[in-house]
C-alpha cells in the first residue's frame, strides 16, 4: 500500500509536468490550430535563460542566481519574449495558411532555436543545481516524498486554477474561448485577432517557462534538446485528451504520466527498458477506443 | 451612410461578385434578395471585412472600409450577423451577449442594453448561464442578433435571418429587429432568399443574381413582385416574366 502511494505521487508529479506541457500545446492548438513543435524548444530556452550565455563547460548562474520571485519572472519574461517573437517573425505571416503549413513552420522555428542555443552555449551538456533544498525528502507518515514532487504538483494545480479563472472570469479569457471556437465570428464581433493570439502565445510561454524550471530542478542537466521529450509527451497528452480541449490536455497529461510511472514501477525488470513502447501501445489502444480523445471538444451538440 | 462601389470578389478562380454597387442611407432598411449563390453573403462579408474585394471601394460614413480587418470594421459600428447562427456554443448565453460589448467604453449603458435584450427575448434570460449550444435554432438566432446589438452598431447586417426557422419564430425575429430599429434608429441591411416578408417593411430592395445587381428600387414600387421575379430568375424579356408570374402565382 505504501509502495503504491509512493508510486502514485511519482505518477502525479510526472503527470503534472506533462500536463503543463500539454496545456501550452493545447492552448495554441485551440486558438490558432497550430500544433506547436517549437513548444519544447521554448522549454529549453527557459532552462538556458538561467545561466550566463557562454560556451564554457561549466555553467555560471545568471537569472538563476536572482532571488526566487525575480528568477521566475525573469525566466517567464525571456520565454514569453521568444514565444511572441516566433509569432511576430513567423506565424503572423501565415495566418491564412493551412494547419500542416503552420505545423511545419513550427518545426522550423524549433530548429532555429535549437541551433541558436548550440551557437551561443555550445553543444556540451551542462549541469546546474537549481534549488538543491528541494531534493530533500519530506516524511508524511510512512511516506518519503521529495519536496520537489510536492512543489511540482502544487505549482501545476495553482497554474491550472489561475488559467481557469482567467478563461472563465476575465473578458480577455472569454474572448480567447470565443476565438478558439469560431475565430471568424469572434472577429466580426470585435475581438482583436492579433491581440488574442499574442495572449495565447504569452500564456503558452509562461506555461513553458514554469515547466522548464520544474523539469530542470529535477534533472539538473542542460542540453539543447532538453525540452523535446516534454513536448512529445505533452503532444501525446493533448491528442489522447482530445485536441482543443484544455481539460482534456490536463487529463491526458496526467494519464500519460500515470501510465508511464506505473509501468516503470510494476513492469518486470527485463521489460522496463521498453517502457515507452508500452506507453505508446496504450496510447494507440486509447485512440482506437476513443478516436477523438478522452474528452472530445464538441461535447455540446446544438439542439436544432 | 454605406456606399459600396463596384466591388469584385473571387474565390480562387470562381468569380463570386462581378461589380456590385449599392448604398444604404441612415436609418434605412434595405434588403438584398437573390437565389442561392447570387453573392448575397459574399457582399455582406466583404463589407464586414471577412473577404477582401480585389477591386472596388467600400465606404462607411466617408471612411474607407476596404482592406480593413473585421475587428476594426466592427469597432467602427458595422456589425454582421452571418448566416448559420454562429453562437459560441461552449460559452454561456450571458458570455455570448457580453462579448459583443467588450469593445465599448460606455460600461454603464452596457448593463441597460443587456437588460433590454433580455426583455425582448425572455427565453434568453431563463438560459443566461447555460451554454449557448444548448439553445434551439430560434433561440440561437435571437441570441446572435442580440449579441450584435450589444456592440451598438450603427449599421447592422443580417444574413438570412429566417433560414431554417419556423415561420412563427421568423415573425418573432423580425418583430424584434423592427422594434430595435424603431427604438434606436439602427440602420439595417438584410439578406433574404424570399421576397414575401421583405416587401412589407423594406425601404429599398436590391436583387442579386450571379454576382451582379439585377434590379434595385423602392419596395413600394416593386410590390407586385413582377420585376423582382424576373430579375431573380433571370428572365430578360417581358413574355418570359409574365409566364413566370403565371406559373408562380
């Protein structure tokens, strides 16, 4: 029982990270029908923003050395700037383009960011130790829980609550939901297209920044592709959750995290190295059973 | 108030509008009639900024609308209710209504406008917090008209308000439109496929066919329907039009 609870907390914490990545991707898809493959690279940018831009083998902290609130704000600002820049320089010119065109453009954006990081920071992976205190374990009854996992879960819940509040209770949130549903109609009613899209990029950037902070304090390693697996699992999460549904993205993220942690814990020793193959097999199974995801977007059918 | 001058629109290689000119004066009610595919919807979409004409000019109170994005045109006081109702299905009825008013600065009057919309359509008040996708077709049509009114337009364009609605509901929709027009002097430009209702209350009528204006005139001069019928179906000589009148009653 204790073992299972321990695994459950692992699953929740991993699932939270995937849910954060999935939310960022799902938001962009909802508003712009853009499957943003550059989202992972925004996460990478957030991690590299912590250190001094230099090709040295050892990392020296830059924003990472600032006091916590400033550090979080600083990393968010850098990632949001990159996200907005990708819109300004690239996606804004493709507003009338098809979804596949946008997707390929996002590949290009990601590739450019990765190579930019290579040029500035060098190709060698670097180690950084962000928040060493969080590595310590907390004892809750008989459970030993790393603080970092609790922080990850807590921060994710907080961000999701904030996002829900924003979307439901503010006029800009309502405009975003309207635009996600019917962009042409939203514009006819006065919703500013570029503003709403910029907002979506900014929020997605904040989600990427937070994901990168949490992820980097878990792994401690910087590499120019560090965000790619997060993006991949986030994307899978949005697909099995139901493309375009934010709740679906969260549910999908938690599901992927859950399955992958549980497989890690309960697969026979010899099969553990094939864990991801099992994860993807389950993903395929879910999609066969529910092709439009766990929480389909068009849940509300007009009664005409 | 609105002047459309010789606009041409293509969808790919297909010509949708081949030089449409029309005008709407302050507080007029003008109807555009025509069969399916005549270019009625495209004309309204071009005025509202949804499609861009490759030739021609559109002016609203002497300001050019040509090439402006839809949100800017909406803010200038031109509101389009497109065909097919387009409620935001996952937003609540109230959110649907309020989103129309977000661009306005007179917050105090927004509340009284909302109250008035709900008085006009009490059905909406009962469903304020429900997702708009759950409304019936007629209720959705009322909602999109109210939503457009919430922007406080000076010119309101409605694309086939009666499409797919029961005659009784259509009566309600028109009654509400005429009431708003009477109370606030909002100028109306309405697309319809059938001339039946339109002839009663329109000031002027344009008949479109194959992307061109085939007939324009004051509704009172066209009341017998002969000229409209002949323009609508494209009969050019008089004998054809009178035989059409005989068959169509």
